[in-house]
C-alpha cells in the first residue's frame, strides 16, 4: 500500500468517523480475523538449564561448573477458546519461563522437552506466530513515533492482507479508545533520550499492539503490572471480551485484586516449576480447603494461594515439602486426573504429517511489498523525527569540518604543503571512519532488540528490514559526508579542478559505505551495544595503521600484509592521493625551515614523486575503487548473514 495514500486515507477515514465522538463512545467493533477457536495444550513440558563442566585454562584459571537446574518439571496444561487462563505463583516459580516455552521465545541456554499442541496439531514456532500475540513483560518501542503512528504501522504489517485500509484505520482508533489511549494518541512514545508517554500508557500500548489483530491465542506476561487498579480492570475486561469472542487467553498475573481475580475463568498455579492447581478459578478455594490450607475469611484468595506456595527464606526444606505435597494432591485429585485425560485426547491424533503442514504456514500477514512500504515509512518517520539523528549529526559535520579545516587551512603548492595535504586527506578518512562507525553501531544496536521481537512476532522478514534500513538511511550518509568534504576540501585548498572534487566525493562516499558495512556487521555479531562499541576501535586502529600514512605502504611486514589488503584506509587514502597529485607539476622547493643545500633535503617537484615517496602507484587507482566496492558489498553481505542467523526461528 502506498504511504501517501495510506496517510491521506487515514485523515479522511478519521474525519468521517469523527474521532471526538469515538473517544466517548466505543464504535461498533470491526470484524477482523475471526477464525475457529484454538485449544492450546502442553504436555509433559520440562525446562532445565544446560549443565556446563568447569573449565581449566593452563592449569591456572578454572571456571565453576554449572549443574543442571530444573525450572519446569513435567507441566501439563490446557487452555480453551472462550476462557481466560491466569497463571499465578510466587516470584521465580517459572511463569515467564512457561510462557516463553509455549511460544518458543527467549530460550537461550535452556533445554526443553515435551510438546505444545494446538487443535490436535503439533505447534511449531512459525505456525504459532501466525495465529498468536504475545505481550511481553518489558516494553520495546521506536521512541520517536507517536502512539497512533506506532499502531498504524502495526496495523499495516500485522492485519490480514484483504482487510481494506479504512478498516485498519478504524481498528487502530478502536483499540486506542478501548485502552484509554485517546489523550496520548498523538504524543511521542519517548524513551531514555526524550520524555514521552507514561509507563502505564506504554504498557497499554504494547497490549494494544497485540490485540489489534484479534489473535486467536493471546499470551500476556503480567499485562496489569504497573497499572492503577482502574486501568488493570480495563485491561482485564478487554481480555475477558476477547475471550468471549472465542479467543484463547493465557496470561500471568501478579497480585490481582479480588475484583480482578473474579474475571479469571481458569487458574493455573505454579510452584517451583510444578503444577499445583489447574482448574476453574472459583473452585481453587475449595481445593485448598480440601488439602488443609483454607483461605481465611475476607482474605484475597490470590494472595493466599501465592503465600501457601511461596519459598520462605530460611525454611526452604519445609516449603519444598509443602509444595511437593500440594502438587501431588492436585495430581491425584479429580481435576488433576481430568487434566491428564484432556491432554491425552489432544495428543492422540498428532501425526508427523501435521507437523510438516504446520511448518509451511507463513508467519507473515503482509506481502513483501507491503512490508517494504510500511517499514520504509516507519524508518523515515523515525529518522526525520529523531533530533539526535539528523540535526545533531549535521551540526556535528559542520563543526568538525570547520575545526579540521581551520587547522589545515590554505595549503600552498610547496614542500610543507605536501605533508600537510597528505595529512589532511588521512585525517578526513579517519574522521569519517570513526564518526560513522560509532553512529551506525549506536543506532543499529539500539534498534536490534525491537527488530528481533517484531520479526519473531511475524511482522516482517529480515531481508525487508535490512534493505529498507539501508535505503532510508542512505540520504543521511550521503549528505553528512558531503558537508564535511565540501567545507574541508575548499578550506584546505585541495586540487581545485571540479572533476577532482567530484572524484574525491565518490571516494569519500565509498569509504563511508565500507565503514557502514563494518558497523552493521559488528552490530549484528556483537551480543550487545557495549561490546560492539568496545570492539570497534580495536578493529579500526590496525586498519588505520596500515593505511599508508603512519607506516609506509612498502614497509608493512610480509606476515601482516593481508591486513593491509583489508584496509579501506589504504584504498581510500591512495585513491584520494592519486586524485590529488596526478598531473601536478612545479611544486615549489622552498621550505623556510630547512637548509636546501643539505644532503638530506630532497625536493619533490611533481605529484608523481609525492606518490612514489609513499610507495603509491597511479596505476592502482581503479584497483582501489574496486576494492572499496568489494569491501562495502562483502561486509554488507556478511552483516546480513549474521542478522539472518540471529533472527532464525529455532525449532
Ligand atoms: N536462562 C536461564 N538460566 C538460568 N536460570 C533461569 C533462566 N531463566 C529462568 N531461570 C530461573 O528459573 C526460575 C523461574 O524464572 P521465571 O522468570 O520463569 O520466574 P517467574 O515466575 O516469571 O518470576 P517473576 O514473578 O519474578 O517474574 C528462576 O529461578 C530463574 O532464576
Ligand atoms: Mg516473570
């Protein structure tokens, strides 16, 4: 869908729908994605950490062995359409781990056994993504978008292809109203650098993003934490309404009020990774009474259950015995027996064929072109509206080039000028390299967790994200170095012929592309931004030393010469020097501070002699350009492969 058309359509539809009216009265719901209900079952799920042996290094250092830690033990469960299943338990009981395991998410370092079944078919990460939503415990957003822009983007990539754009815009307004986000709809989301909507509004926004598509199964990890009691109640009502529409809702809840507790249909109590109860929420009190843990009168039952199942510091043994006894009694109870029977029935008809069929389902709702268009729109908005990214970087380019220009200003065509011009060109490449590598690592690493979450949500493909990011950022990475080059070039007084200036511009832009590729690559392989920023200088400095300025290109030790051939400093510097000195004649031999009759003084009167002195050859010009292109493309492909591997859906 065309971006402009989408925005125009949005204005028209909102005008027609009369938002002021809509904020007071919830409009008639848009019918989206109504599918048959999904019965979601998990059978004998066990999760434990992968044990590690202690390692010795040179007989001196020894890392501690890490024994296997059991987090979930043979957990069975079933969630039916039309019901809200609330998962409760003390902190550390394994609630988030269970949700992550059901969704195949965030399981690095853990081993999982058991099966997840939806409507009698084995679930795979791909098949589940297409029909589910997951509101995670922590919120991640592009901070420079407004609430409405964020939801419009979500609507474009997450709603079914055949839903017309008017319907999508109305649906966005509908969830804004439903979650009381009307007042904040046109406010920036904000983040660390700029203040935006409140924490509670962010929580509701992540919830809104997931319910936008009315997914058949909705998983929520503590959707009410951080909300006031009124808002928590509204969120629970939205969940209850979704359940009434035939959706399956599975959520973890912390400290629900008695009123909130009364909204649950089913309750799953987890204790030390085991099932302590799964059944109707209103019958849980009776179960606890039957096992000699009655809920005191006027006591919130939710608080009582969590207290009985908690591990009290100093009384671990005793608590563990109590928990084991309760889990055993539940397993023997009629509810426990019924649960195992129900799970067995769901498991009975699973075949290998089901799994291969499930794997073929595409997790993406939008076509490649729609993903491309929506992501380009969002990247552009994020860049245009982020003052740090555009304004500061342009101002920085002006200031840096003027400072460097003043230091190297007005070089003459003489012996001192040769050294200064060469130094100025090397400083130009160094400045561009360091400036851009830190900028790209910062920007890309910050956005990477958002990309990974949205990609695993089935919103867009890795290639579309990578491609649109490069294309949208391209103008910025052309304008900024051009500002630096233009100011610096004319202040220093480099070769004044117009074609020389434009060739220098091409070389500088190619160097920028190599640096960006390296920045993307490092951002994709580093586990986090701190490591990416720490390894950047370690990588750049050796390449800089082999650039031909500090160490004569002909003097690089043979065993290190391979590093020289990977140095964009060398190719960029040599190409810029050839461009600068080729054809230059009549360089003045006057150097005021040197005795020109001394034996050590050798005058360089032509550009060729300057290049010879640095062991550079004019014939290398096209090799240098070609190598810059090869490095830019090669590193970019490696960055894409690294990102692709990171974003692979693991089975
Ligand atoms: N990747 C992991 N490696 C090692 N231990 C883990 C890992 N993930 C979870 N755990 C451990 O498993 C237990 C359960 O963690 P989980 O996050 O599921 O608890 P929770 O019930 O969601 O707690 P909370 O209510 O505090 O969010 C904790 O003791 C936690 O330390
Ligand atoms: Mg948790």
